[in-house]
């Protein structure tokens, strides 16, 4: 067991300060139960950890675990009896279990005062402070020698038929229907709670994602084309600032902080303990489900141009070796008083084009009426892990070939085939917040990725990251040089990340960060103000001159 008492000499005092409600403990955790060299080695516990390791729930319900352990160098991942890790690293057992960049102590915060206590403690002892809700933010929720605030159990929920933001006049509120939720609320819980009032809120496709982290980083997916991005729907937040103040941020008080949290991502100017989002009446939904498979070695796929007609949804493209050919699968939704006939009318031209391409593609589709959106949502399986599209169609086709899967399996056998997906989910409505303005004229949010097992040599992993960043990423940037990158789904080493994530909003965000957090208590890689520090190979931070 790693000894960390020398890092936190007064941690017992912090536990007393929060009356024992907050638990601070060393977190080698359950994973070390798989290592015979550790004093808490336990075969039964290890078997349970291995069985649950690849589920979102395991990581989100654990005080320290992350959804992407690779982001913290796969430190102390569970291992099988032969020493091979669950992600395929045969040398994991030999290296043993270490704390690495995981925080040594975690505060189980259930109210804003606990966050205040953590902030004061971190300031007094010159500690880095990190925040974890569900762990979907990767290494933003970890840090060498840090004190972590775990907000997972802040689950309060209140529905408002009419919401009036504090310090705002009645005319400012405009009788908005809304829902207020604690920072630990996850999207699945928010959807189910809102449905009890025959209402919906915008949210992610992943049921495990947190209702705070998702919208503050932008937030795309369900209803975002209809009602605005996640950031656009934030009406009010309770924030603990790095100075230790509990403030209410909305359009009428602390408007600069309110502007920042709607799009900046991560707790970089304060830690949110409660969020209020717009709510909307429950609607019916028409679903268009289709699949296209290539024939005769055809390797180009054309994208539909139906977003402007109100259709929103996503598609994926996969190839060998996971399938015997290139396959495109799409699920598109039309909300409101929609019918099967309305959906069919909207996609008629695309549907006809695909049916006529029977010499080069196999095509099937189905249109399904759903009486309420929540019924559609509850039927979904669990998820575990504009001009540019019309002005140069040939360039678009070349980019899709560059970034996506091919008919031939990948030449680097140690990596899986590239994965490509696209989402038609962005809102064109202009809102004054810190969200990258490039979202407003986005037709398709493109995602491309490649994965590997931990047994892959480090140099091959580095080469894959370099290819994704500088080759496939370059292809996407060439398609639309002025487009941006989604803050919640970035790649490693994104070049010119300030402009890619926030465009022209970054200088104002950096100024707000300096106002609320002049001592840089809150830091995460590729976050606002992070260029003020450098991280060494061991995860330690060294202050640089403010950029």
C-alpha cells in the first residue's frame, strides 16, 4: 500500500472539519486487490473488479476511477492471475500497482460547504485540487499528489413549471420551464426525473455522463438541434469559487462567470455544485433507422444533407476486421408532432438514392413512430465507450477515405481499424456564451478514432497518436480550416488547442480565469489557463510565466 501521509500531514483535520461526512482515504482501491504484492490482495474482490471493469457504472461509482485509464498511463489496472491486465498488457503484474497520477485522497462532497472546506485545505497546504463527477473527463479528474472532490452523490432534483433566476426580474425569466439538479446527477437520472413531469431536458446519448460536465463543455446529442446545445440551456449555477465563496451565477449576477461556465468545460474558474437547465414539453419522436453495406469494393460513402429539415441523429462507419465489408449505420430522429409520414417525406431523396445504388451498396431502412421520446430513450441499449460538406464533394470523399475504415484490415496489426462516426446535432441558434461559435454553422460533428490493447509497444501507440493528430486530424482541418474541436471529445496533443476548442472566445475566458483563480488552484491539461504550467513525466506541475 502506498504511503501518502507525508503529502497530507493534516488530512485528519480536514475529515473533522466536515464532521465525518466527507471520507478521505488512500485510494489504491479495489484494483490493488488483484496484485499479490499488495497487502489487500483478495481473489474474490479481484474477480468482482474484473467482471465490472468494462462497465461505465464501475468507474463512475468509484471515488477515483476514470472511464479512460489510459489517460493516466493505465496505472494499477486489474490483472488476471497470470499477470496480464484486463486491457491486454502482459507485463502489468510484473510492474506492480502504484498510485501514479490518481489522487491520494478524495472528499466525498455532498454539499457546497464540503467543497469550501476542500478549497481552504488545498490553499493552506499548496495542493492541486481536482474534481470528479463520473470520470468521463479522463485525466482532468486526476493529478499527482492532488486532493480530489467527488461530487457523485449530489443527486438533488427539482422541477420548475416556471423558473425565475435569482436577482433577475420576472420579465427577465420569461416563464421558463426548468429543472435544477445537483452536480452528481447523471443524464439518465435527469431524463427519468423530467419525464415524471412529462418534460425533457437536453442530454447525452451516454446514460452515465454527468449533467454538469456534459453541458459546460458544450453538450451535444438529444434535442440539441431543436433546443440548443447543452451550454445554451444553462440558466443558473451554484459555484464555489477558487477563493472559497459560494456564489449564484446567472445572467443577472456574476454574469462573467455565467458566460464562462457555459462552454468552457471543466472546473477551471469554480466548482459547480448545482445546475439549472431549461426543460421542454415531452414530444413524440419518429425514428429512421438504416444500414448501408458496400458491394463491388466501393469505398466511398456520401453524407445526407437533411439537417436543415429538422432531422437530427448520428451514423457510424466500420470496416474489417470487425465486419466483412464497409458498413454505415444511422439512427436519425424527428421530434415534435412528427409522424412516420413526416419522417419519410423528409428523407425521401436520400432514401431513393440509396435504393437506386443497389449495384454498389446493400441498403435496408425502417421508420418507426414512438409516442413519447422517453419511451424511445428507455428502449436503447447501453453505450459503453455546412459549407464544407457542399462546396467540394470530392474533397469530402477523400477526407472520409483518409480518416475512416478501409476494406482492407489495418496494416498495423497491433491496432484496431479506425472508427468513424458523425452526429447531426448542433444548434444554429446564436447564444452569448463561451461555446466555440463554430458550432452555430456546423452540419456534421465528425469523430474518428483508433484503439489498441495495452500490449502494443509504446512506440506503436505513439505512432498511432501521431497519425491521428497530424494525418487524419490534418485531413479534417483541411476540409474546413476554420472549424473547431469538441471540448468533451478531443484527441491527444490537439494543435493550437485554444483556438480549436474556443476560437475567438479564448482570450476572454483566460481573463475570467485570472479574475476568479489568480493562484491557479484549479488546473487540467488543455483547459483554460493550463499553459501557465508545465507537467513533468511524473505528473508534477511547475509554474510557468502566465501566457
